[in-house]
């Protein structure tokens, strides 16, 4: 994971959470890091951070770092869930983590 993130271990936690929808704003470019390339191709349609993590087979913390790289360069946009929804209707992050762990064990 060290090489994937360039040695970074944390992303800006306020930039996105596990249910934030990610959308590509451009096509992958030649010479781009393979994980960035895959994310841009996957996110042509909106995709949640936790789904990207599952598809890549990488921990959410690593995916957040990669997504922050792309967000900082304008290659993706992050769409947060509607604030109008009562908090009780949003998925519990702990349950989503457990689902991700279960999927990774398959």
C-alpha cells in the first residue's frame, strides 16, 4: 500500500465519506498511475467510495487517498448524499465497513 499512496497514510476526512458518489470528469491519460486509471474508468457513472474500494480490492483509507489526488487535480467530482435525508435513513458507516470486510473475504 505504501507505493500505491506514495507513502501517505491519511486523506482529508472531510473531503468524502464512504457513501460519497464519485464521478469521472475526464478520461484516463497515458502514464497515469494504474489505480487512478481504473478509478476514472469505473466512475464514468456515479459510484460510491465503498464500491470503488471493493472493486479495486483496496482498503477504503487507501482509496480515499487516491480519490483526493484525483479530486485535487479536477479529474473527479465528489457528490455527497442529499443533506435533506434524515440521518436515520443514511447507511451506518460501521455496517458498510462490515459489508466491505465480508466482500473482501469472498
